[in-house]
C-alpha cells in the first residue's frame, strides 16, 4: 500500500503540473473567446486523460506482476488458491482498507483495523518457505509410513496367498496321483474284461465255425446221397415205365386198339383221296 500510495502521489503531482503548465503558458491574457477557451480545455483534457490512463494501466500491470509472484510461489509449493472477484467491489472492505491506510499514516504502532476483520497471511519469505517445507516433509513422512504399513500388509497377504497356493498345488498333485492310480486300475480291469470277452467271442466264433463246417459236410453228404437216390429212383422209374409199356403192348386190348387205329387211319386216307377227286382244281 505504501508503494501504491507513492505512485499515486507522483501521478497526482503530474496532473497538478499539467494544470500549472496550462496556467503559466496559456492564461497570459485577460480575456478569451469561446473558441480559445474550448481549445485550452480540450488540450488540458487530452493531457489529463493521457496521464490518468497511463496511471490506471500501470496500476493494473503492477497488480498483475504482484499476483504473478504470489501465484508462482504457490505453484512451486503446490498450493491451491481461491479468489472471489466480487469481493473487489465490496464497499465495506474497501472502506476498511482506506481506514487501514489512514491508520498506517497516523501511527505505525497502532494495530490495524483490518487485522481484526481479516488475519494476515504468512509472508512467503525464508521463514514461510521453511515452514511450508517442514509441513510438506511431515506430510510426505506420514504418507511414507502409511505406504510402508500398507506394503507390509500386502506382503503378509501375498505370503499367505503363496502358502495357500502351495497347499492347493500339493493337494491337486495328490488328487491327480490318486486319480491316475484309479485310472490305471480301471484300465487294467477293463483290459482284462475286454481280453476275456474277446477270448469268449473268439471261442464262440470258432465253435460256430466248426459247427457250420460239420453241418456243411453233413449237408453235402446228404445232398450226394439224395442225388444218388434220385438217380436210382429215376432209373427204376424208367425201367418200370419200359416194363409197363412192354407189358401193355403184349396185352389183347393193346393189340385191338392198335388194329382199330390202323383201320381208322386207312379210312381217313381213303376219305381224303375221294374228297380230292371232288374238289375243283384252281
């Protein structure tokens, strides 16, 4: 505030000097026309406007540089700052600042009024930096202890998990071994049963094959015997037919029938001859 007050005093002196220069340089005559007065006021307005604008710009830029320093230090120590722009136009606070400035001017030993309303921030000097550093170290140490405790807990959990894994692996190996033995026993039993079944089937097949061979031989013998019997019966039948025909030819009935057939044949021949005489020639 002392810096701002000094800068403000310099600018006010500059504005006063503008008016003083105008008085000394232009107000030398007793009467002025309206145009002359307008020209003088316009020139004064331009000079004062330039000085006030320059002061306002310089004040804004100065505040920016000051805030930049504070923000840079806060960023270095990872501080989180919060601002409320509406407080900049709070008339009550502005009046308190004005009273604080007056109190600083009247007595440097008097306690500022603004201290009752707002506590001062810790200056970011060497002491403030050391304090922030100590706080950061303490925070990191506490976080380190927490991480160590958490790491120890995780190590215990990992050890327990490894032990449990080893137990499960051993149990799994035992189960696989028992299962393998049981499988071997079951395979041996199944193989023995399968061999017995194959032997029984083979024996039954051989027996069936032998029975079929014997049956085939018996059928072939029976067939040959039947063929011989058939030939013998056919021969006997042929001989019987010949004998019967011979006996039949020797009977009187056969001779009579033969004579009758011969007569009939002769008659038919005579009738054909007679008929041929009466038929017209083509």
